[in-house]
């Protein structure tokens, strides 16, 4: 398992929040810049884990087609879903149609409760997609992958994933806020944490919110102490040109960013 894990790479293919950047209705400086020069242009959050066993796409949102074209990738075989919100599953019908045309059957992985919702939303997709519940964990590409339920604020709950290799551990947690002590436990002992942060400092009432802001994330990182952190799921409340003070070894992710998942 160690050799396989050392050869894996994580690539960000989308780092935007549920509405992406720019917002179609918005003329704020961040959205205006995203339209003009594109530094803040962000598609819905997704990432690609490349392993010796093949690629694994993390979430399949409504920008799936554009993201695959950007990657030059003509097929998707496996998708790991964090939860059944549109910005994370809205691309499933297009993926299923691609599988139909290619004569293949895609394989989706998630806890069973995620598929319960997907079936209600898209009852026809199982003709082309195979749903595989991984509540008890899953091994793929040299990684032991374990889901755990995280608080998603006013939006209920989502799932995050911890990936354990022989010499490198990392987690993907795009949608969470106010994690309880037991929900923080899988975040300890990480070499890399990918964490969703929609704003640098969000002004909305806390009870109306669903994702950490960067200021709150800094407190979480001080507690769980990951080796590296990359922030994703960013709204038009984050400007990549702003030069925000970030926690040590933390950075804003961007589409095309690649991380070698190996021991430092």
C-alpha cells in the first residue's frame, strides 16, 4: 500500500462554493474581476485523485462537463460523493448520459444515506451508475478511505473523508462548520487537510451559515495542526488578490493546483 500511496496526486478541478464565482447577478469587485481577468473565476468544488489503480473524482457538481473538458478527460469511471447537495451531485445526470454513450457503467461511492437522497432526486440514474455504499470504509489506490459525518450548519450534515496511506494521511472536508469534538478527531494527525471556507470573514448570522470562514478555520487548524492546509469551496467573499493573512502552511486552492501525496 505504501508504494501506491506515494505515487498519488491530488488535483483541484473546482474551488468554488455552491454558486460559483462570478455570481450571475453580482457586480462586486470579485465577480467583476472573475469576468475580466479570471483570477477569481471558480467552478463548483471538485478534485481529482490520481492513483496507480486509476483516477477517483471527488464530487460531481453541475460544472462536471466543463471541468472534464478543461482536464481533457473524456470519461469518468469512479466518483466519491461527500453529500447530496446540487453543487456536489448536479453533474450526475450528465455523467450517467456519458456512460450510456460510452457503453460503460460508472461507479459512485458514498455512505448509504447519500444515495437515498440521490435516488429520490434522480430515480433513473441507476441504469447507468452503480451505487456502492461505503459506510464502513473503502480501500482504493493504496488508500484506506473512511467517511465521517460533519456538521453542515443550517444545511444539516455532510460527509468528509480521511485517506490513510502508509506514510501520508489527508482529509477532504469541503462543507462543514462548528465541528463538535468527536467530529474533529479524524482531522488530527494529517499531513494535508482540504477544508471548505466560503468567506474570509462571513458577516451573516451564525445560525444562517453552513461553512467555516477562514478566520474560524484558523482556530480549527491551531487545534488539529495539519501539516498543510488548502482552502476550497470559496465564494465571492474571497479575493485571491487580497493577500489575506493565512495560518502557517495554509493556502487558497485554485483550479489546476496539484499536490503530490507523499511523505515530506
